[in-house]
């Protein structure tokens, strides 16, 4: 005799049926199939199947936000602590970077506006020859040759000491400007015409302005070591300022190139004054120069 069918819990299906539906008049065998289907549904209810409960809980948006741990799955990972204020500022664009880009845009715009002598067809093109003559007055080659000539003609120890230090400052200026230009490698303005007087390989770069550094260095040197009348001292300062301005007007440099050049030249004189050469701390140089 075959054994009666059992439900998922192992009990006979007849025991799960209610007494009012067990008569053959109400379906007999068909009622047993219905009772089996209901028992299977009850065994697969979410509250009785742990696997189904875990799947349903994992599909919940609340669980995905990590608001409550899963049953039997262990504790959920802790939420990250809020970032401190300084770290949240790092996620935003740097204020310094924005300021530098804005300064660069203003520099390019202002340099183009002031380049009124960049070409013969510019608004101040007729003044271009005068500006190029002023350019030669601040070039390094005339200053080096003039200093060497005066040093060879000088017959006093005091004069030789001053000229020796002027030569040292000019060589220091050429070295530092060439080094910075080679490191920064900022191109000259687009409206510049490469018709400069005696250029070298690093002269295709514009930062900093060598004429501006030399103007600031030489003017400060002259004002500190030459006894001049007040009008001549004013002319020296005006020469340095107009020379720096002419670099922008000719389209040779941007405004920031000239501004940094003035600052660098001012600092170079401080280095020269600190390392001042004299017969006491550099007697070899003066002895060698006196032998010829």
C-alpha cells in the first residue's frame, strides 16, 4: 500500500486539511491537491525561509544605504566619518590656481594693450626707432665692454674696486637671468618681432626681462657708489623705469616679466653688496689686474 503524500514539514497532507473539507462530496482528491499547494506556499513564506529573507532584504533600498544590518550576515561596515573642513576644501579647485590663472590672463591682456610699438604699423609705430635705441642702452654687451674699458683706464684703487664690483654684478646678472629663462621657458609675446640686438639662445624666452634686471641693478649701484646731483639721480631712476616700460611697448616682454626683472635686479645688488670685492678679501684679483 503506497504511503500517503507528505507536505514540506514531513506531516501527512490529510492531517493539514480542515475537517469541514474532508468529505468526498466537496472534492475529495481535488481538495488534497489544493491543500498541498497551500502547504507549499506556507513553507515558502518570507518569514520561514532565511535565504529568501536575505535576498529580499538585500534588494531593499534602505539596506543598500546601510541603515540596518542583515540577519545572520554580520554587522554592516561603518559609515565613513565626514571630511574635515580643510579636506573638503581640497576637493574644490585651488584658490591659488584660480588666482594665478586670472593674473596670467590679465597680464596677457595688458601686455597686448601696451604693445603700441610692437610694429611699424602699430599706433605708436613712429616711436619704435627711439625705443630700439633705448633698448641698446640697457643691453648687457655695451655695459660689459664699457666697464672693461673703464677698468683698464682707471689709475686709482678706489675706482678699480668700484668697477671690479660693477663687472661682477653684470656677470652675475647675465648668469642668473640665463638660468631662470632656461628653467621657466616662457615664450615671448606673439606680437613681438624678433629683431633684437645681439641675441643668444636663451633670448627666445621672455621671463624674466634681462633689461629690467640690469636697469634695476645698475641704477641702484650707481646711486649707492657715485656722488651725483639730484637731477642726475632722478634721470637714472627715470632711465630704469622707461627702459622697463619700453620692453612692454616693443612687445618684447609681458608686464610680469618686467616686474619680476625689477625685483630680481634689486635683489642682485643686495648680493653684490654682501659679497663686495676689495683688496682685503680678494687681493688676487686686484694684483692680477695691476700686473698688465
